[in-house]
């Protein structure tokens, strides 16, 4: 393609919810098309028809189409253009670009107003000058799995938001319980069944403090299904926290109890739906009929959810030339902080890649270091080298190391089998 730029049509599309603005140019920057069309099936057919006519009229052999990745609005048009039968003759390359990159590139266009034609023009010019480093649109093969894994992440984030919100209400009702450290806390999980019962079935901390020791022991044994090793010690910690907590006007307890109970119900519902999605993810990843899932789950610590999330975001590994391009796609690269002979220690993660893939890689490596000595040693080595942000930096660097392994396994269709003593993979 690099040797055929002069016979390539470069197309930029500014995508919106209701319309798409299209701008096309040749290699020398001459405008060949500039029009708007609706963002629906008829509009997409008109767009591809106009592109085909332009390609024929100007004797082009190839077409490069670029657009910003605007949530789900760009999905249909990208999918349509990459699969259009008429465009297939021109070997279309369709790219969904990071909006941050295009925003920065548009700043080079001085003395222009912020209008749709300029946005489309800038995107087309970005493609024309060879700035695109990402992989082309790979079709809808992995989209079904991707929608499920991203939905699961959305549900998990919703649970975390609900828990953070509920903690403020728990602090208002039972101030000491919300701030106790792990050693002095009666419950290992603030959101567990026994803690839920304590917070929702007792009107106030004063009621807990005034309940007899034997009565409270019977209560937590029942709610905890007799899982407490020392229920008497647990009750003593609980009653001490109740006595040390602030007292409120009694009129405030009913609203707080209702809020806390509702939050617990929301979390319970989210957890139930997450389990349902987990089953759907497992079915979807097996329907892909490939060995990618087995390759990733062969790494101890990478469970079905992490493996499915990584696969759905990477897609076909063949679209990446090497592990470095995969790392860049995930946003696991660092900007150099250098001037003359000075090299700064504090370098920033680019974070311009796929945030979902980066999330799954970081979460997966957090699990891997619990089981894999090589990765654990590497994590602590980077942790000790860092002057600040030790945990985040070490985790990101270890995730970058994981990218190299994942690329090798997927590219060579291998399972990870650690050898005794060095944990390096070999062909299964």
C-alpha cells in the first residue's frame, strides 16, 4: 500500500448520531468529494455508491477510509464500508481512530472554524500523510463477545459506584464501623450477608450496643451460617464499634436504613446479572471456534472473563505486526521525558490505546502475580525501582511484559506450560 499512495483515495468521515460528513482527497491533497449523508442504511448505501463512482472516475486502485471512534455511532458505518461488495474491488482499509489523536492533529489546521467539513478534512488528511498506526477494522466477528465483556465491566463498575455511595450512608448511621481497620473490624466483608443483616435489621448502633451478648451471638451465627470461628470476639468488636459511633436524631435513621437497604438490593441484583453475563461470555467465546481462549486460560491466573475480554478487544492477532504494536494498541507505552543530557525518571503512560484491553491486561496481571513466580519477581523489581507511584508503575510494566507473552502464545497457537524453575513457556 505504501508504494501505491498515488493510486489511493483517502476518505475522512466525521460521524454523528444522525449524519456523516464525508471528505475525500487524493495523495496530493486535492478535494474530490465533500458531502453529508444520513447515518442509517440508505445513507450508508449512498456513501459507498459515491465513493465507488469517485474511485472509477479517477482510476484509483485502493481506498483508505478513516473516522473517529465515536462510541457506537461509528460501528454501523465502519462495518458497512468494510463489507461493501462494490468497494471490495478497491481493497478498502477502514480505520476507527482515537479522537484524542485527531483532536491534536486538527490543531495544525490554523485559521479554520470548528465545522464538520474541517473535521472530515482533517481525518482524511491524517490518513493521507501516513499517520495511521492502528490496525484496520476487522469486522463483526468479535463484536458479540465484546458487547458482553464490556457490559460485564459496566456492571462491575456500577457495583463499585454503588458500594462507594453506600459507604457514605453507612458512615452516617454507624460511623465507627465504616472507618475501622482490618484488624479491628468485626467483619471481613462490609458488604457480606452478616454485615448486611446488622446494618439493615437493627434500627441504630444504640440498639446493637444494648442487645445482650448472647442474643447478638445467636444473631450473627444464624446470619453467618455458623462460619465465624470466634463469634464472641466478633460480637465484642461489633458492640465496641456501636458504642463508639456518633448518635443521630432518631428521625434520621429511617431514611438512612431505607437508603442502605436499597443499595444492598442494587448490589445483589448487579451480582446476579454479572453471573448471568459470565455464562453468556463463556458460550460466546466458545462459539468463535478457535484456540485463543485455551491459549490464554493456560496461563494460571487468567480466568475465563479476563481471557474473553482480552480476546474480544484484540480480535485477530494477525493484524498486529509484533508485540510492540499490540502494546501500543493497548496504550501500554510511555512517553520519553528527555531534554539534552537530561532523562526524567517520571514518564507518563500514553493511555491513547484501547482502554478496555488495558483494563483487562492490568487486572489479569494482578491475578497472575499471585501464582507465577517470574511475574511476581518482576513486579517487585519494578516496584522497588520506582521513586513514586510504585504499585501503579510496577503493575503497568508487568502488564507490558504480559503483552509479549500473549502475543507469542496467540501468534504461535501455543499453550503456556511453565518449566520448573524458570516459568518460561514452551510449545504444548
